[in-house]
C-alpha cells in the first residue's frame, strides 16, 4: 500500500472518526437503556405504529394467511430480485445486491414485529396452524424469526466487505443466502415432520452451495464436499427416522403425533424399541444439523473452508432453525416418549460440552476455534432440553412451559448475538491483517481498540463472566437442572467444570489480544459499516445489565402458553386457515 | 405527620457528606485547594445545619421516630430493612459529630494548605463523617455494621494517608488487624443477638433485625415472662462481652489500644477527627445503643466497668511520662474513653454520652491547638524541646489552657460536669453490686493523674524557658486555623451548659432520658433493685478535690521544681521504663500470638499451598486437561470416512445400550 498524502489524509480522517466512536457507543447505550426503561410499548405505540399500523392492519385482516407469511414472501421476492439484477448487469452488483438483501431483510422485520405486537396486545390474534398443519405461527416462531433476521443482517454486512467473495455474479451469493433465510424462517414455524424434513434439506442444500462458493480455494471445495457427504448421510438417517415415526403414529403433524405415539405405546409396548430407533435416527440427522457431538466432526473443516460470512451464517442462523426443530419435535411430537430420548440427549450434551472444549484448547485458527466453541455451546443449550425432557417424562404438557425450555431459547438468542459479534471482529481482522490465525489477533488492542473491546465483551460473555449476558444465559440454562422434579446434579457439575475449561480457552484469546505484542504495529480502522455493526452486540451484551428486561419479555412472550393452547383448544386436527 | 417532615432532612443530612466525598473522589484532582475545601466544608456544614433543624424539631418528643426507606436486601426468608432510627441519642450525636467535624475541616483548610493530595484527604474526612452518620442513624444491626466497617476503612485510609512512609503503613495495618479481630467478636455477638429468642420471637421475616423490635421485646419480656428472660441471662452475658470487645477495638481500650498512640505520621486534623467524633466515638455509641442488652448482663457489666476504670487509670499513667504531644493526647483519649466505658458499664449511659460530647469538643480543641503549635514550630512535637511559647502564641495558649482545664475537671467547665455525672452513676446505680466501689474508686483515681498530665503538657509547651530552634519564627496561624480552635475552646468552657440544672433546658436530659430510662426502669424492675439516693451535686466537690490534687502537684513541679521528674525517673526506673514503653503490650502480643501465627502460616504456605494445592491440584488439573486434549485431538484427522465411522460407532453403542436395558 503506497503512503501518499492522500492516504495519510484518509488515515487521519479515519483516526478522527475513531475518536468519536467510544462516545457514540456510550451515547447509544444510554439512549437505548433509557428507551428500554421508558417502556417498550410506549415507544412502539407512539413511534412505530402510527406509521405502519393502518395499511398493515387492513392487509392483516383481509389476507391473514398471506400476512403471516409476509416476511418469507418478502425475502423470497428479494432473492428473486437480486437474481434478476444479476442477469441484467452481472458485474455491477458488488454493493447493490447486499444492499437489496439488507433492505428486504429490514422490510421483513416490520410484519414480524407488528405481529409480535398484535399478539402481545390481543392475545391470539391471527395466530394458528396453516396449510393443513404444515406451519404453526405462534409467539415462539415469531420470536425466533426476529432473531434470525437480525443475524442475517450481520451476515450480509460481513459478506459485503469481504475480500474473499468474487466480484463477478456476486448477486447469486446473496440470492442463495436469501433463499436459505426463507427456508430458515419457514423451519422455525414448521409443525409437521414433512415440512421439517423438506425445509431443513432446503437450508442444507443452500448451505452446501454457499460453503463451496470459493471455487479457487481448495479448502472451500473440500469443505463443501465433506459437508455434503456427511449431510446427505445424516439426512438419510433423519428421513428414515421420520418414516418410522409416521409408520407408528399414522400422521405427520407433530400435535397429532404426540397423542398418537402415546396411544400406540399404551396399546402395544412391544413397539418401544422401534420408537427408540426412530428417535435415535432422527437425533442423528438433526444432531448433525446442529453439530452436537458426536456428529460434529465436519464443523471445523467447514468453518475453515467456507467464506467468513457463511461461517457466521452457519454458526448461527441454521442453528436457530434447528433449535426450533429440536423444541418442536422433542418437546411436542416426542414429548410423550421422553424417557426414550432423554438419556441420549444427556450423552450428547455431555459429549458436546467436553469434546468441544478439549478440541478448542489447542486451536490456533480462530475459525476452527469458534467451530469448537459453538459445539460446546450447543452442548450447554441441550442442558435446557434435558431438563425439559425430564419434566416431560411425568407431564408432557408441562415441558413447554418449563424453565428448561425457556433457558434453551434464551441461551440460543444470546449465543446468536455473541457469536455474530465475534465473527464480525474476526472478519474485520481478516480483512485488515489477511488471516484469522491467533497470531493475527495478537495486540489487537493496540491496533484497533474498539474492535478489541467489542471482542472482549463478546468473549467474556461466551465464557459466562457474571455481569454479562452470557452469564445470564448459562444461569438460566443451568437453573432448571436444580429444579425439584429434575435434579440432574451430575450434569450440572459437568457443565460447571466445562465452564472452567472454557474460561481458559476464551481467556487465551483475550490474552493474545490485550497482553501480547502485535506482529505489525500499524493501526487499522475498520469501515464505517463495521463500526456501526459493532455497536449492537456491544450494546446488547452490556445493556443486558439493565434489569433483565429481555429476560422478562422473552419469558413472557416466547414461552407464553400459546404454544400449548393450540394443542388444547384445537385438538389434534388444528385449524386450517387460508389456503 | 411528624416524621414526614423529618424524612428528607435526615436523608440529606446523611447523604450530603457522601455526595461531597464522591465529588472529591471523582473530580477532586482537577479542583484547586479552595474548591476542595469548600466542597468538603459545605457538605458537612450543610449536614450540620440540617441536623440542627432535626434536633430542634425533636425537642420535646420522647418517642423514637422510625423512617423507613424500604428494604436493603430482600430475599426469601430474609429482609434487611433500610431506615433510620431517630431518637434522642442519634439526634444528639448527629449534631455533635457534624458540628465538630465542620470545625476540624475548617481547621484543615489552613493546616493542609501546603500539602499535596488534599482532595484525597478531604474526601476521606468527609467519607469518614458519612460512615459515622450512617452508624448513628442505622435502625438495624446490619446497616449498623455497614457504618461500623466503613469507619474502619476510612480510618485505615486516614492513618495510612502518607502511605509512602513505611511506618505509616505499619500503623495503618496495625489498626486494621486489631479491628478485624475485634469486629469478628462484634459480629459473633450481633449474630448471637439476632438469632436469640428475643429477636426471633417476633413473627414476620427479619422484623427482629431492627433495634426497636429487639429492645421492645426485651422490655416486654422483663415484665411478662421473667423466668424465660432469666434463662437468657447467660446468653446476654456472652453477647455483652463480645460487643464490648468489638467496641473496645474501635475505641482503643486497653490491650486493643496499640493502634491509637502509634499514628505519628497521620495528619493532625485526621487524628482530631478520629479521636473526637468518628472512630473512637463509634465504640461508645455502640455500647450506648446496645445498653438495653447490657442491662440484663450484670456480670459482663461488672467486668466492663472494672476493666474500663483500670484502663482509664493506667492509660492516664502512661500519659504521665510520654514526651510526644500527640502521644500524650492519644493516651489521654484512651483514658477518657475508658471513663465513658465505665459509664456504659455501670448503666450511666446518659452520662457516658454526655462525656463523649464534652470530650469531643475538648479533645478536638487540644489536638487542633497542638497542631497549631506543631505548625508554628515546623513539625516539632517533642515537649522536651518546646517551652515558653506563652508570649509567642498567646491566643493558642489561652485556648489550650481552657481545653486543658476542661479536660482535667476544672470546676464549672465541660469536663467537670460530665465526669461528675459518670461517677454519680457509678456510685448510685445498682447493677454491678459492690464492684461499683472498685470501679468508682479506680476511676476517680484517674482524675488527678489526668489533671497532672494535662497541666504538665500545658506547662511544658507554654511556660518555662523558650528554646528557639534555629531557623524557626513561630507565630500565630491563620484565622482558618485559629477560629476552630477558639470556637472549640469556647465550647469546652461553656459545654457543661447542655446539662443545665433546670430540667426544661437540660439538653442531655431532654434527648437521652426517653432513650435511656425506659429500659433502665424495666431492668431495675427485673432485677428487683433500688437506686441509692445520692444527689448529683454530691460528687462535684469530690471531683473538684481530686482535680485540685493533680493540678497542685503539676503546678508545683513544673513551675517551681522542674528537676523533680528527673529524680522520679532515676528512683523508679522500672516503673518509668514500663510506662515509657507504653506497657509493652506489643512485645507481649508478639511473643504469644504473632510469632506462633507466623510459624503456622509459613508452614501452611510452603507445604500446603505451594506443595499440595499449587503443584498438585492446580497444575495437575491443567496438565491432565492438556493431555486429554492432545489425546482427543488424535481423533480428528480430516478424513470423512473416519467421521462416518464415529457416527456408526455412536449409533451402535446407543442401540447396544438400549437393548441391554430391555
């Protein structure tokens, strides 16, 4: 890079810009904190609804089924639009395609948040099962959708500035991304094993393509091939499991399956081994998608080979979808046979936590490290599922209202935000230092302080250091293990021991960033986009201190008993609206 | 209606010093000297004005006012209330503490003007006042402990103010260690009290944590269920002794006193503050506050009274032979606080608090004028090298003489009244049987000694020949240092007026009787004893007599026969050396406690900590985790077929396990 006066001036400008970054961040923290304090509903009512409510309300009341699918439709339209743009002017879409994607994603927020608002206000307005029970729109799915959209925003930000992605036909990349998002959004509201299988496959196949996007990089291709081979294998297992489930219960709808499996078991106990087999096969398939041990082996290779943006995407978005599937299938469809899957889940949780940590101890490549870290975190997340499963053994309806269910969901949300924050900084460092080895992070605090501090907060949060959000996540996923009717103390002890190990592995990165000497002394200044993008994770993780607002709201909303009431009020058939 | 008026004045009188110290702590470095001082003085003086308002509002009402601010901590089964217990005792001390602290802060502006880090100094002084007020206003045992520990911390920081000096650090550390020990005793005592049947008797969570709950229970029980309360007396004895140990640690009573005389490098205003109104007064306040419990522990009361009287006498004896002005005053404080503890020990709590008030004024005047002398003589504190300052520091001399007279019991001055009150209580109250004679006579013996060392101090500084040190031009200090000394001197002269003979104007009586008398009456009823009918005036001539002895001896020796002390030193060498070495408590403690403790601790450190824990458990865990990680990493080799193999192994394993279960 030549050092002309032009360059100097630019650096000076950026340096000055860097000076106002911390005050700006502090200001945003304060303003956001005040808004949260002042009352969320007040803000929605006075600043959001006047602009949006009338047209949306008319649309919502006239075409209810279409309205509820509006976010998906918008994203689909965005993807198609990007493809069209790519057809018309293939080389001019380096920035237009991501911007289109971003705009579409932001647009699709509005119906999601509006529906969330309606459902908090007028309890069960516009919710229910649609398309013959394939999709269930409930608070749970809306909540996850909003998080999914947020994370994909970050993926687009990372991809937009990435040097890895080829200039030509860059629209295709974002189009595939948008299609994957559509699928993910549909998965989180699927309540039918058919839909679940098709849509998870949809996500998976798009992911294979996106992982192998860098045709010039051999690791990328290798990763895609590995991912594809293992993924198709696991899909085979999953569909096999589903087939057996269907054969046993005679239905594909999870709400009906719950009752049917219970009846089958009561009538014919000899069917239990078959049930176990179906559960096991389903678990293998879906565990692969979530990358829990022992189905995790592909993940580090894939993260290392894939473009950073796609690694971010894979580490968060499909995992949110898969968590939804876990909850729907295990805590709804299979909740009456919980005694069969809880032991397996326990084994998987313990293996994931331990193996992920043990692998991560010696990693020096940040992406591989993050892959193992995400394996560990999925293990923690499963603690909640285990606790809920133990409750489901005695009362299958209570599982969905249990603390374990809430802890799991809560964990996923915080994990998603922490992980996107870390990947953001990883991509910043990769962009400026040319790699994501641990050496590139050495002395980051001297080179790019805001990035280093954002990373610090995210890493400490991942490690579960008390005032930060990650601690609350771990707390709420651990708490149900101590509930009087759960009492999984050994599991809690293993989890806590693993937290000690993970503290070491995260502190290792922090030590490199803050105590080691940098390889290159030169400071760098992330782009404005990056700088702005760093604020929300930082703000969120720190804001979480403000009275646990999110805890209260998420608990009240996502685990509102509506998830259950569909089952109770509409029976096994469920209402079929719209189409 | 009444307490709504007081809620916010009380809150602000508490919070103002805190606000001041926060301002000074956070931004003090940017301020100039003047701003720093004005922040400190205005906050503490504002607090004083508010407390005057509160005191005037409180005039004529007997009942305590409880101001509640909700709960400090609220968990299932435990609620720690946050509120103020406002009665005569707390109102009186609130006023006195803020008043004397304001004087001392004004003095500090002149005294500390050339010193660096004055924002830290003023911030700490203000914070110390805040914690004292928090202690005074606390309405339950937990918030009381907060104020108590806060005083310990601020005193530690003030003693160690010049932390770059290793002696200073040593004395700060000494204070902290002694306090840690005595606070442990106090904590155990308070826990015993909180968990005792009288506190738990109350239904409802945590109600027993407030003083009011405990004391009302106690008073009620003394009438309704005498056998039950009688069975609790051994418990109260234990509690009283533990509380006494705790209070004696803060108040520097004998054997726990070693931190007080060794504060040689502490700024004089800080010494004045902690010897008059904060640290040392805190212990007396605690004894006064908890006196309803003490009244049901007669043996403990006797022990406290006798030990305190001995402490007063012996400490006064040590002050006889010391030559450092600060040290003499420190030993004098130990002695005077011994008298206050004697008052608490015999049940004469109002007299003890009265003496606390007068002593606060007198001692602040003495220490501040000693500070003026030191300031004028450029750091000289040894009375052997001082003398004849009468004509050079005339105003300081008059103030000092007034304070000396008031301290030693000169008729109609402040100390005279309060000391007489204490002995009136000692000889008339019925709680400790015949021990009162021992305690009273030993205590009275301290008065002539006090008079002797006080006048000795005065004569050695101001009378006699003037030795001019080279390069020193002693002169009266600024008005900012002179005015507080004068005000406190004036107060020491007229301070006795607060115990005015007419009951309508007797401040002590108005404020303290409603607090002290009801538990006392119930205790007298419980024990079935009667008060002797000595008049208060009976003891005043005795006080005058014993004072005159000490005064006369000192006057004769130091004005007429200055060689006598030297002869005393030669003829009673052992006694002199023993007193000169300040009773050799530190040496004794070193042999019986410190050396064995050091030996045990170093063994624990070498063998257990380094050998077993560090090398064995900590490093062993780390190493084994690393070895495990290396082993696990062998599994991951990048081949897809192996990955599928692991999958197959897992499935087979699960199926096998499941089939075994069937």
